């Protein structure tokens, strides 16, 4: 039986940084489910579909074949054979991901892929609905959050490091929009699973969050 850790939470809470490090230290596979929604978002953008055109997305999503593979332990995302791992990191791709994540057909396709990955290996999987829907029997569920200002500042610094020009105010607005879209959608909205552990990272360093998660994982793993 494989062991699974589900990490959910809003944009910019630090999920992917922490989940990647946690997986590495535990020797687990890191599954970034947001990257799959982002790849799907790129597919629709390439086809000239706008964020509001949900029925077109439902009709056309069967044309998007998304695959995951690992290169030196890093997740690579392929969209119809093209490696889109870099392209999916823009703010536009994030908003488009959140737009298409409201579509049932899109979610079903990606949830299938996520469950297949978790059945094969020990995983740390992060996203919005992992503990509530994708892996309801995960061995450890964590809801990682932080204040909206902290999350916006982190995302702003991350973008600046990559050389992307943007204002803190715009980044905060994007984050608020995405939070609203993710929490208010009908299908699998972002919420904390009843049996999840809440971690607020506003005043914690990455190392501190990681230590807390590792000690939680150890208690469950050794049970
Ligand atoms: O890294 P960040 O928190 O900015 O976002 P992400 O994890 O890359 O996810 C991008 C978008 O995909 C989110 O805003 C969600 O709308 C959607 N998503 C989802 O609906 N369910 C998931 N399991 C993962 C992502």
C-alpha cells in the first residue's frame, strides 16, 4: 500500500515549495496538481478560448492529453507531447487554470490521472481538493494557508526573481480573484477537509513549516 500526504490551500501559501522539499526529504514522489490545471489552461488559451467560455472548455477538453514525467526528481508536464513546464508558470496561466478548474469534464480527466499516480507510489500531492476529493483516504492531510498580504508578497517576490515586471497591488488582486473563484465554485471548491491539520505559515519560515510537516508525517508513517 502506498502512503499519501495531501496538501491543500489557497494561492501563494507556499504549498509547492514545501511539498517539493517534503517529498524529497521523505523520498516520495511530488505531484503538483495545479500544474495539470495550468497545462489545461494553456491548451484553451492556444485555441483562443476565453476564461468565461466554460461550455467550449467542456466540449474541447478531450483534445488535451496531459502527461507527467520526472526529470532528476522534478515534475515535467507535457501537453500533447510539448513540454510546457516553463510556460505554465505565468500569472495568465494561473488565472486560466482557475477558470477551467470549474469545468466538470476538466476535473474528471485530471483527477483520474492524479489517482493513478497516487496508487503507484508514495506521494506528496498538493492542490485545492486533494484531501476533500482526490485522496479522501490520504494518510495525512494538511491545509496550508497564510494571510492574503503575505501570500501576495511572496508571489510578488517570486515573480520578480524570475524577472517578471508587475506591481504588488496587481498580484494581490490576482490572488484575491483566484481565491474567490476557487472557494466559490460548485465542483470541488477549495475548503479544509474535516480531518486535515491547519497550518498558518504567515509567521513561519519554510524550514519551520517543513519541520512541522515532517513530524506529523513521522507520527502517521510509524503508526
Ligand atoms: O501555485 P498556485 O497556488 O498559484 O496555483 P496552482 O496550485 O498552480 O493551481 C492553479 C489553479 O488550478 C488554482 O487556482 C485552482 O483553480 C486550480 N486547481 C484546482 O482547482 N484543483 C487542484 N487540485 C489544483 C489546482
